[in-house]
């Protein structure tokens, strides 16, 4: 049987800002059906890593393959077709502030499909219900709470039913109740809309809820990678320190 | 900071800025031919840039025409050449003041607006959100603005030229008692279509400079709201400087090509 191609593959990826090396030779493979949680303290380069994988930034050296295609030197115009197969949930939601909730979620559909208004409305309402926000169509982002914004951002990222979703700190800035709601939502998505994801977070409990693979980023490299069980039993000092709640800051 | 360090730091910043602007121009050129075309957005920009700037452009133009007529008529009267105030006003307006004043006034307003809008989208990650959705942000955000500017600035320049000439006529006729027929007759005798077209031709280049500076500064905004303020201020200054510098070189070029 032919081996299935990894969705995401990184080999020896380096990234520095103003001579400060954030990522130092990162390698990883994400297979279809896997949710990987990338954890680490503030400023260790988790978001940078996610942006590199999504093609929103370029590595200094190394190879990044998305759906089997090298993207590290791909022109923006050629990245677009690949990005339609991915979803990205931003830390601050990054909703279009002049558009209503409905128009935010409908945006990818209007750009990439020639669906009728009725089909678009049905799909948007389905995804707004999925994230627990039915009846919020006409609200503007400024009228939403932090948790609601995050959920609209998730609906927008999922509305085209992507093959892989990237979540950047989906629980950051949320109260425990909203964080749990978002966690349950992401866990629920795995059995439905999208079964492959990379979740960047510093929240261990949340990562345990949504991920079947974990990686701890420390000093620009993965200090450990494996199943949640393997990570919890790891005797790598940096991993133990992180699990003990000591911040890993670069 | 020593002079050498100051020059090195600012020289580096200027090189990065020029290089970035050049790269963006290349990207925009490449994207002009790519589908899809956002004509609805072009029309929105025409409204935002043009229709809402008409009053500013025309007010400046009519007063410039009047001042030109006042200054030239008073001085030309000393040589008994008051009847030739029309061609003086017309040549100044059509070749220089019409396109340059319109570009500086409307351009400053338009470009700072573009920088503020794109800059705030940049700092709130909305541009990255567009990219993540698979939208070509150059095609969606910059190309419509450039196309609208290429349409609007020549039209505003033509309007400003005409209103400037009318302003000149008002002063020449009402204050200096030059005959209106003589005013216009001398203009049509001495001013050629080439004078008019070189001014309008400049406005196309100014439109491109204004839009690209506004967009580049918006897209390269960093440092939150404080950075956004800095970028917007820089845009106004850079647009004015860009237009004035480009005007000199375009004048040299047009004189070389068409004179």
C-alpha cells in the first residue's frame, strides 16, 4: 500500500529576526488525521512557526512542504491555491472590522465559490450554529466579546471545509469558561469538519483536550515530541519545567 | 549620534524603503494582468478618492488661478502686456500648477487615508487574514486603488486646469478690466495642446507615486497605533516630496521628448 503523503513537513527550518534566532533547525511531520499541539512559553517562536507553515512568513533556511509542495520560496500568487485548502485562526481573531459577523464568515465563500446567496446563507448559518453563535449575523466585530470573536474566527477558518486548520493561541485572553467552550469546539471539529490541525498554545490542559500529538518548543528547537502520555512522562528538564508551570521564555 | 552614524542609519532606512517600494511596484504590475478583476472596488475607490476630493482640488485651483492673474497682471501692466495675462496663467496652470497642486493636495489626503486604512488592517492582522483565506491582497487592496487613482488624478487635473483659468479670467476681467474675449483668444493662440497634454501626462505618474507610497507605508506599518500615526505622517511628507521631485524629472523628460 502506498504511504499517505504528510500534510505538513518541515526539515531544518531556521528563522531569525534582527540576528535573534527564534527557530533553530525545526523538523516535523504532520500526517492526515493528526492534531498536533505546539507548546512553549511566551516568545519561544510558536506563532512564528505556525506562520511559516501557513506560508505567511518565509524561513531563512530549511524546507517547508504543505500538501507535498515546497512553499518556502513560493510566490504569494502561487500560495493562494494552497491556502484555500487550509484554515488559520488568529490569536486576536483578525476579523474584518467593517464587516458584520455574517459577512466575515461568508467572505471566503464569496471569494472562492460561485454559490448562490441562498447557498452561502445556509453554509454561514450552519457554521455559526456549529460555533454556538446563531443569530449573530448582523453584529459587528466591535460588538462581540473576546470569546465570540474567537468563535467567529474559527467559523470563518472552517467555512470552506479546509483539509488542515492552524490555530494560534485559541484560548489566549479568554476566561476559563470560554476557553473550555473553544477547546470542546476544536475537539468536536476533529470528528467532523476537519480532522487535521496544528494548535499553538501555552495551555497544557487545553492541549491535552484537543491534541493527539504534542511538541514542546524550547530555545528554537523541539525539546520533546510525542503523544500526550509520552510528553507527560518525559524526563527532559525543559519539558518538566514547562509542565511544572515554569515559563520557558526566550 | 555622530553625523556619520546618522547618515548611515537614515541611508539604510531610505534604501530599505526604496527597495520595498520598488518590489511592491513590481508585484502590482504583475498582478494587474491576473484575474479576478475587482471593478466594483475600483468604482468605490473612484468615489472615495475622486468625488470626495473635488471641492478641495477646485477650491485650490480657482484661488491659484486668481493669484496668478493678480500677480502677473500687476507686473505685466508695467510693460503694457496686461492683455497677455491669459497665456501666462494658462501656461502656469496647465503645465505645472494644475497637476502639481492637485497631486499634492488631493494626493496627500488620498495617500494618508490609504496608509491609515491599510496600516490599521496590518496591525490588526486583517491583511494576514486575507492572505490566509487565499485572497490576493495586492489584487484586492492595491490594484483597485491604483486603477482608480490613474482615472481620477488626470480628470481632477483637467478640472483644476479649467477652473484655474476661470479664476484667472475673473481677476483679469473684473479687476484688471481685460476683455474676456482677449483673455481666451490669447490663451488659444499661445497655448498648445502639447502644453495641456504634458500636464495631464504628469498626473498619471503622480497618481501612481501617490497610491504606491500610500499603500507601501500602510503595508509596512509596524508598532501598533503609534506606528500607524508615524506612517500616516510620513506618507503626507513623502507624497509631497515625491510629487515635487518627480515633477522636475518629468518636466525634463517631456521637454526632451516633445520640445
